[in-house]
């Protein structure tokens, strides 16, 4: 199982995993055991959410939303957070289980976060939150295209990998999938964003969409893990071409992959296949 912080496919897999258990269910209780996360858990969470029906389970970038008629719960998984379904509400929480949301079907939605880098927020109907303001288009949406990425990249000297991971340019693309998409597209991650052609950006966007959709599809095979009560987040298993494989043979040319740091993030690429 991949051991890395949750990225868009993991968050979407989480959404798909919990949705059947909480959609159209009414919240009967909220228990906050540890509010002191990276951002404090909203002090109005229990009062605002109790008695509300979940009418939609949505994702924006790497954030999950439980939508009610009164407002939204926004969940940020941070570095190590996970949500899981507990079908026996009498199961005692473990050390890092910080928040429980209990529903009228006696199911618990339990938030675990060993490193406490995430949080849970309440947003009133019609309100917003600084963490999601100014986010760029969704990478799987129609607005995100090769033409769009080409246009916003003009005159930018930053590495193309940094451009992909800029949430104001495109939301939710993390380190793993930026590495993988650039490898599939044959583009060096350190190439200046403004020096890449429109045609190459069209391929990069297509490959990024493919790698994200492949990862989400792979997640569909492990949704049962959301019913585990051992804290396993249920992320997918998949074969990665370059991420985490520095020094190992390239899947294409079998020459050693190179590992460098770009914008303080581990970056792996093939100097021969990526130009």
C-alpha cells in the first residue's frame, strides 16, 4: 500500500467509500475528542451539524464536504488523516481518533489523524473558507485543458512541475501525480514552464487526467477497506512509474532514474525519456 500523504485520488476514493453510508442519513451526535489540530476544529461543529441530514458528499481539490441544508462540513486530511466507517458505535476510539460523527443508522464516521495536520471545519450556508478561496480549476474538469495550461504558463520561468502543483493554477495535483504525469508526457520536471509548447501541454494535460482517473479507478477495488476498524484508510494499490523509484531502472529505457529536489519536494524523472 502506498505510504504518502493523501492526494486527489485518495480523497476521491475516500468520498466514494463513505458516501453510501452517510448520504441521506441524519447526524445524531458529534464527538470532538481533540480539537487542537493544525487548524482548530470548528467550535460550532457539534451544535451546527447535529440533527442535519447529509444531502451530498462532494470533493473540491483535496477537501471533502458533507453538505447539509444548513451548511457544510469541510474535512482536510492533511498529511496523515483518514476517514473510515465504523459499523459498531460501541467500538472504542484509538489514540489518534479525534472526531466521531454518529448517524441515525448507528454508523460512525471516524476521523483519524496521527500527525494532526488536518482539521474539520463547519461552513455556514453561503459561506466560504480561506483554504478553498482562489483555487484553480479541477484537473479532471473541462476547464483544465492544454490551451489553458499553455496560456497561464507564458513568460513563467518556474519549473513545470512547480506550475502543476500551484493550487491557484490547477487544484489538487500533488507530488506523486505531478511526477507520474510528467513522466508519461516525456517532459522534464525542471523545464521552464514558459518554454513548453502548446502541443506538449495538450499531451501533459491528457496524461495527467489519465493518471488521476487510473488511480481513482484502482481505488474502487479497495473500498471495502473503509469498513475496517483498524484505521486503514483504504487507499489503492497501484504501480508507479517513477515516484519513489529514484536510482531504479526507468520503465521505458531501463536506465537509472534521477532523484532531485524541486520546490522542496522529491522529484524523480528519467533524463533520457523526459526532455
